[in-house]
C-alpha cells in the first residue's frame, strides 16, 4: 500500500486546485476502503476457526 499524497500540480486557479484535491481525496478514500474491507474479511475468517 502506498501513501496518499497530493502530487505537485500546475493550477490556474482555485477551481483547478479544488478539482485536484477532489481527485486525491477520492483515491485516498478508495485505499482506506480497501484496507478496511481486507481487515473485515480477515476478522471474519479468524472468527470461523
């Protein structure tokens, strides 16, 4: 798993910066969901032993 980072970008204004931030937040949320789902599956499997 890699860190969520806001990469350097060239923005023309606040609208561009907000769009970049939205994209980054979405990508980081996907990573958090993936980790959370994996942990839940591991917990469920451990409970069945």
